[in-house]
C-alpha cells in the first residue's frame, strides 16, 4: 500500500522546477522601509488586507498586481489597477523581471531583489485531488503539495475563507493516506458550547458532571487509527488549548472525570478562516500550539483568485445537479453566461457557486442555464431576509450565514467605534477593551475607511 502511494505521488507532477527566493523592499510611500522575503510561486500585492504584501497607499488598488513564478522567471501582471504598475518609465500589463528591478505602484516604489537561496515549485498533472477540482496553477500547486503531504502523519493546518473547501482538503488527505481505511471524524470547534468542548473532544466517564449518565468516547478516541479534522480551530478557547497541545505531543488523552490517560493514534488536520498568526500576536492563541498544528500549511485561494477554475467547477456542479434532478433534457452554459460567472466575485466562494448552479439548474427553462434570478449575477444573488433586525440569509448553509452576519456586525461595530473617537485608533481601542495592534489588524481585515471630510 505504501509503495502504491509513493508511485502515485511521483507520477502526479506535470512540472517541477526551482526558483530563487526574493526580497521586496518598499523604497518610498506610506510603507517605506517595509521588507518581506518570499519563497512561494505566487504573491499578491495591493491595499486590501488579504494580499500577501499589503500597502497602505490610497493610490494603490485593492488588488493591484501579482508576481507569478514561472520557468522563465518571475512575471509581474497588473490586475487592471486604477493607477497602473510602472516599470522603467512605462506602464506595464505584464513583464518578466530580472534579478533586480524597481516597480512603481501609485505613490509607492517597490524594489524586487532575487536571493541566492532556491525553492522548489511542483504542479500536479491532474486537475483533481479527491473531490477537489481545479485546473489553475494555484490549485495544481496545492494538489502537488497535498499528494506529498498525505502519506505522512504530519499535522496539517488548512487556511482559507469560508466556502473554499477546507473539509474537502481534509477528506482528500485522509483518502490518500495510510489511514484511509480508518475513520474520518469531523469536530467543529465553533459548533459546540464552551463547557462541553473538552468532553466532546476527549470524552467523559459516567457521573463526571451533571448530565453525564453514561461513559462516552470523545472525538479523538472515535478517530483512533484514522484522521481527526478540527474545523474552526481558531474558535477553541485559550484555556483548552494546552490540553489539545498535550494530546498532540504525548499522543494521549484524559477523559473528563477520569484519572487515567488513554493512548491515541490519530492524525490531526486543523482548519481556520481566521489569522492564527495574528491571534498569536494578540495572545488569544498559543504560539506553541500554532506551530504544532502548522507543521504543513495549506493556504486555499478564494474563488475570485482562481477564475480559470470556474468553467470546470460550474460544468461539474451542473452535471451533478442534473443527475439528481427530475427535469428532462440537458442544460448547457453559454459563453455569455460563463463570462458572467467569471466576472462575479463570489464572496461565498466555491460553496456559493455550487449552490447557485444547483438552484439555477432547477429553475431554468429551455436548453441553457439561466442566471437572471434575484437581480442576476451582477447584483446580489440573494436578498437576505430580515429577522428581528438581523440580515439573515436563509439560503446559505448555517456556517456561511453566521460568518456573513458576524462580518456585518464587526463592520458596523468598529466603524461606529472609530467614528465616535474621530478615528483615534488608540482611544477607540481603549474604549472597547482591545489592544491597538488588534484594532489596526481589524481595520485592514474589514477594509474600514475614515469618512471623507466635507
């Protein structure tokens, strides 16, 4: 079995090549002096907080440019920015950089310097890994990483926005591992009440607390010999994190109410849509647990950054929806409709695309998929219902609806707090009981702006 896995892994690569690491230095502009070293194939630069290099320059677009490592070197592509990307006095669409170059983005000058150290790039041959689909280089690079990581027992941390497919990643790793015949257990840290998390995770013995009428296994014991997927690990309370760390380090658990420690043989895959590194800096997530979970880190790109995958995904979801539908005839997606799908930002990512295709497949008439519902693709696909003053979107899965509601609350809360203190960040942080650095991070994450003075 192990030999077959190695053979599959070795044959999975369409491309393997090395690239030099490089340093980006901000020479002028609001972030002058900022330096970052990158050892990855793809890097995004802009003013939005989800970029790999974030620039606090009002003349820099939210998603301004990307640097893509190819066999021929690093190619810079302008992402249709408002003020353009300039190189050697000319505005560029794309250019392959030499060992040293200076780019201008708005008021910011950015130096690019290749370094002596090399890193390897591997792209998978097939546009699929488990149930994950993607023909873009972004996804094929992830598939190559997963194919190498799956046979090991290393702990894996999966980062990505809600709806990007984090659980599918965990399932695919399990299916391609030596533990594939064992159980795959999902534990959602955000879906269990705080006082029950320890019991649900590690188990309890009869009579250990009110309501414990029988001894019960926890999720770690249920996953014995297999894989435990810890979803939304960023929601795990600080006081429970040392117990999880001990379980990972010692490979043993102590059920609630028991004096006995039980050995466990479980591979851990954790996932989050939160910035755990920032939580470590804020003191809300243990640094030692973070590094223990992130032995291998997989970062899933949002769908808006892998638009080349939308035709593959849309046709797959359409075929799946039609195979389960009672309607006659076969639907197809026209060129114009596919362009609409690719132009929409999909805030709900792959899950939102799938839900929309399934609904359109049911409601469409004729031979082509019809998207002009709820205002069409260019407008919001769904109009959230108002329930007790809350904009609840009942068409979304619970986790996505909750995430959107929390996002709306955070935006309204912090915008009001900042406006109320005339955008004095230190004063707003003190008044709300938050560290200034944490509030600065939230401002970037939520893309909040001071109202223009009139």
